């Protein structure tokens, strides 16, 4: 799912870029590695309080990196359809 969204140009990655897009209201879902550093996690969670957006933290850095083809700990989806599909899959337990 994340690989397809990345190939379609519907993801942004990196803490700074995700925070900037989040503050502009451009994101539909934020995905962070469950092994993300605590200070980065806190920074993102603080921004999410000001700009409520679904947060997914169930993947490791290795899983995220494999899915998008480059080393990443912070990603976000910019497309509502991809965000809904990912959230639905997680709820199903897939």
C-alpha cells in the first residue's frame, strides 16, 4: 500500500517536510516508525494536537523503508483514498 502510494506521488517523507505539510493542512495520515526517537515522536505528536490527523505507529523503520524503497522513519499520505485504505487495513489486522 505505501509503496503504491509512493509510486503514485501521494506520500511525503522526512520529519521536517511532514511537519511543514501538516501545519498547512495537506496531510491525510501520518505514519511514524515505532522505533522513532522520542524527541522526534514528541515533536510530531505536538503538531498533531494542533492539526488533528490520523497517526499510524505500528511499523518499524525497516518495514517502512522496505515499503517505500528508501530509508525512512516518518512518512505521510497526501491522498484521502490511500489514507482510508491504509487505516482500514490496519483495523482489519492485515
